[in-house]
C-alpha cells in the first residue's frame, strides 16, 4: 500500500507561485530583509550554526574542489559554507528575488528555476543537496531522476524533509507549521522516502534527524504570545531530544548514492 501523503486538491505548477508571494512567507529572508517576529529572529540567529552542521553531515567522502549543487538554494548561505570548505558550489532557486540576491550579494552561480533549469553540461556533481525542497515539487520522480543524471557515478544526493511521524507533528496536529498547505504538496514517512530514492536509482540510507529543525517547527507552530513561545521552546527540546537519541526527528536527512557507473 502507498503511504505517501499528498495534498489534494492542490495548485498546479502555473498557479502555485502566487502562494509563495504572500505577506509573512519568506522563510530565508530572501532579499536580506530583517526577520519579523521572535521565532523568525531566533531562527536567523541560529541559522549559521545550523548551516555549518548541515554541511558537516553531507560532505564526508568529498575531496577538495569537488563540485556541489544546492537545489532550492535560497539566498546562497549554504553554498557559501561549501565554498568556505574548499568545494565548488552552484545553486538553483525558483525565487528570482532570492536567486538575484545570491548572485549579486555573494557572487554565486545560481540559476533561477527548479533543478530543470540547471544545464546538463554544468555537471557532473559529486554532491547534490535538497534541503526542504522535495515536499514543494510537483514531479517527485522526475526531480530525483534529473538529480541522478547531474551526479557523477557514485556521487551522492542529500535530501531533508519534514517528518509527519515526529513528536512535534503529533503534538501540534493540524496546527503543525510544516504541513504548510498549499506550498507543501507531499509528506514522507522515512520508509517512503527511502523507497522513492531506490526507485530513482539510488542506494539510500537514513542519517536521522536534522536536529535544529525541531525548534523552528515548534516555535512557528505556536500562537504568537509569550506563553506560546515558552511552550514551543519546551516542545522543541523534547522533539530535539527525540531525534538525538535516534527517535523520529522533526525533519529527517537521507543520503542516496548514485548507482550509475
């Protein structure tokens, strides 16, 4: 039985852009704007640490100057971290505002659009990352297969997605911020994500929780009040602890090795 969770009905590819251009939706501060609200300010404060931690988890096995692609790279901070570590790093980003900022502010090579905007000659890459991207795309299989074609043989893909089986998803129910309808079209139990990677031509494994996402999801799931923030912080600690000890994380990270030779 298929256990993939999907939004139905949902906006088509032509109309979904309007739901990203709404007041209050700018999770990455796309043009360097000041974050609004306590939860957003806390997220921005801890984001550099989170980015360094993410990079540390996905670069093992890479060599200096290996080439990487970040899909949905937003304003390019993860790309900058990869370059700081000695890798070549490109990106693609559907938001023209964010992509332009990454190009003009940071001097990065970023294509505007989905992974299909990346020209075939730009590869092969040794690492392709999708941090909270796959839940947004309409064509799951095609996106993963395109990534595999851009990868070098035995190159790897890293995919992080919200976990609907997490402590915070169950604690908040339909108020869980990571449902994020109608922008999130899919949600993946860990076995489903592993199966998708297998079907797309990867040898997959789970790396467990993306730890700091627990606080982000819990704080943004709360009402905007002092009591809500305290409750969100408490639940964030519990969800973080669940992921640290091997339980379901608020978000989960998966690695797939390209089987192509």
